[in-house]
């Protein structure tokens, strides 16, 4: 671990964030979480509240006066907080501007002005828009995101890069495939289980079901992020994080229905794209992170099977 | 000309903007200029003030209530307004966030909510950061801008793309080389003449003088933009606009000194990069715009020579 002081984690109460917090505390680091608990949950962090190395600051990134002092003396910030709902951003374009781009700007300003030298940012494969090359390498261009969420991720990457080059920070940018695991509040598995809970006999699938993406488990994406933070030290370090295979929405629908008792009929709304802003095909080239020694332990199929099993057992809620 | 209604031009009083306004009026279009006159000049547009097809709204893009109604009934917006001073953005990171990213967002929101279907945006080669490929194609990645100005340009491109794909607008993104011509308020030629005006015997050059870039005349970049707006109709149309050659800062310094009487001695501050945020080497691949039928009439050398001659005659001020 290259960080020799406290670290700040934005979005540290979220599905990915709280597992990062666990890793950092396990490694002996002092952790300061900033989360507005809009989609993150205080319960995820309850077991650390007595830990003297842990601190939770309930604050919104749009109001820096509420959290700025937490950056003082920190050696790094993991900036994971974001609006997790792509479709909400399409309905109201201000959401991702404020919770994405502006929030990243405020985090970077806190880092710059309080001399936090390392910034690690959770970006997304959606910065590629609908690419023409699969698997898509980090060098792919032009970057034409299709959603406000994607625009905010790319704008945030651009800010990380500008801060790194202009003010001497070290930046890490992680472009995530679909990350799945316990406690997710969005995504195809969550949506399918929610639909079946409301209507057990019918599963409506947006699009024609041929959308196919890479699915990576939360614990594995954390392995990759921690490794890259430790080993890669260019001014800006961009890494795709995903599996080498992909799985179709049709296959996932069949798996979820089977796990749910098998009686729901699957209905497709039709069309190649599930919803406005969706990127129907996604597969990332992961040679860069592999060269550092990381590789996904589970395929997309295995990651989806495990996550479905957890959700059926009620551990995914 | 594909626009069948009034067009909005942000930054229409600027060095490039007012020449675009002239072209549009010459083509018979109704033009609504929005400019806060912070770097643009009302004098540039004085000759149109009696033209019933022309309207100047002095307003800041950060305050949409002051200009939003100008989008009503318009068929297109040319969004050229920006902070023109890269170094100012490094000194105060809020400048490009507000005058770049946020301003573009507000322009796009005005377009979306008032049903303006075409957005043309003046971006910059600085979105490439310091590329490893020359000439740099539009497909180059990763995009790692070095300055806040560059980050705001990339963030604005990302917003144009998201709006185009999410709401059905047509977007044009023009990545400019160094644009030179009359009335510039920034850039290497302006800086050199200003320095010699203050201190005629000495010209300080930032860096080692080996920085080398492509220089394109204002009137030629307008030809390219108007052609691309007319002919390219993908959801998002990205075009590099530059010349096929480049010129070093050292050569430019010698040309300026010669034009200024030849007596100033040139002093280099040293280092490959002139200033924080500077991209010392720039040459854009222009195959895409050439395929539409445009090619630069003047080389970078010819463009610089013409502009120096104009500045010496006092027409460049």
C-alpha cells in the first residue's frame, strides 16, 4: 500500500465503497468516509463505528464546507460517489452535472488546496459511448458518451487529468465494466429481481435481449484498483476493469427466472437498445491491468451466477 | 446552408465569432448573438446593428434567464463562447468550469428545452493532451487534457455527445489547431507583439522555442465549419481543423522580431514546455474534413506571415 497517511473515500457507504473501506481498514489505514447516504447505507459501515481509525462524515459533495477539512493531512482520495442511476440523468440533465462533474471538481479542489497528492476515480465503460472496436482498449477514441452519466464520467476524467498535469497530483482512472455483487441498488440483476417481486409471473426485458456486457464482481474490482494504485505511477493512469467474456441480457433473464422458480414468462420490448442512454454491447480490453498482474478470477457467467445465488439467499438486498 | 431559421451564435463578438456572424448574414440568415463582451468587442458588430436580421444580446452564459428566449424558433446554435486564456484557467480552476463546462451545459439546456436541433461547438486540439501520435487523428485516445481549459473543452464535447444521443440533437465538434487572424486577444503572436510594444529591445520566449504547432487562419476555419455543418449529419460529427504543416515558436519569434525592425534580441526561458498547461507539439490529422472537400489554402507559415503583416499594419489590433 503506497499511502502513508489517512485516506478519504467519497461514496464510502455505497455498494463498492463500503467494501473498499473494509479493505483499507484491514490494511491498517485510517479512513475518512464522505457520503450523503442518498444511495449508500449507514448500516454498511456500522461495524466500524467504534474503530478509532474510521470516521463517517455525512455530507453532500456539493457543499464542500461540510467535508473539506477531512482532506487535511490525507495522502489519497478514492472518489467513488456518483449518481448511480443513468436513467435519472436522462430525465433530468442537472443530476449528473451536479453529482458527477461538479462533485468531482469540488473533490479535486479540496485535494489541491489541502495538498492531497493522489486521486483515484471510478469511471465507467460508458465513456466509450457505443464503440466500434471490441474488446475496447483504453486508447479508443473518439469518446462520445451517450448519456448524461457518461458525459459526467468523461468530464470527471478530464478534470482528474488536468489537475494531475497542472498541479502535480497523481491520478488513477478506473473504467468499470458492469460491477455486480451484494448490496447493489441498480443494474440489470437488481431490476429483474425487483420486477419479479412485484409481478412473479412475468419478466419484462427492455430491448431484444441481445445486449451483451461484461460483468465483474465487486471484490475483484477492488483487487484491481488497489493493485493499480500501488503499482502504476504515471501522472494519469487509466485502466479498463472487466472480464474477458460477456453475457447477454437474454441469458441473464433466463438465469434469474430459473432462480426465481422458473414460472415467469419473459417478454421483450424489442429494439437493440434497452433504454435511452444504454450501451447495448460492452467488452473491455484488459491487457493493461493484466500486465500489472491482475486478472478476473470469475468469468462474467460465474460472477452473474454467484450474484444471483446471493440474491436468492437474501444476502444481496 | 442547411439551417432554415434564425441561428444563435454565442461568443459572436469575438475574434472568430464576429467573422462567423458576417458569413451567416451574408448568406441571408437571421443571427442572434449572445456575448458578455468580456473578450469580444461590440465594435466588431457595429456595422450590423441596423440590419433587421441581426440582434446582439449582451448576456453572460451563466445567467440563462438573460438569453434563453433567443433560442426560441432558432434552427441551430454555434457555441463559440469560452474563456480564451488557458493560463488564467490554471491560476483559477473555477474559470473554465464556469465559462466552459457550465456554460456549455446551459446552452445545451436552452437548445433542448426550446427545441433547437443543431449544436456546433468550437473545441480544441488541447483535448488530446500531449499525444503520442502526430498528426493526431480524431480517433486518438486516451484523451488526457493538461489544462483546465482542455478539461472544459472535453467536458463540453462529452455534453454535446450526450445531448445528441439522448435527445436527438445533431452535434458538430470542431477541434481547432491554433487559429490566427485579425483581432485575436490571445496567442503567441499577440503575446510577442505585446511584449515588444512594452520592451522593444528584447523578446522573452517561454520554453526552448522548439514547441511546434499548426496555425490556421480564421477565415479558413470558418469555411471548414460551415462546410461540415452543411455536409456531415451523424448524431455527433467530430472534425480536426488545422493545416498539414507546423511552425516552431523559434521561427515565429524570428519572424516577429524581423517584422518589428529586427533589433530585439530573443531570450529563451528554457524547457520543452512554454508554460503550465501548454502542449508543446501539435499537428492534427485533417483527412476527415478533407474528405468533405475542404483543405487549408495557406500553410502555417503563410498564415503566420499574413497575420504578422496585418499586425504590423495595425489591422490586427
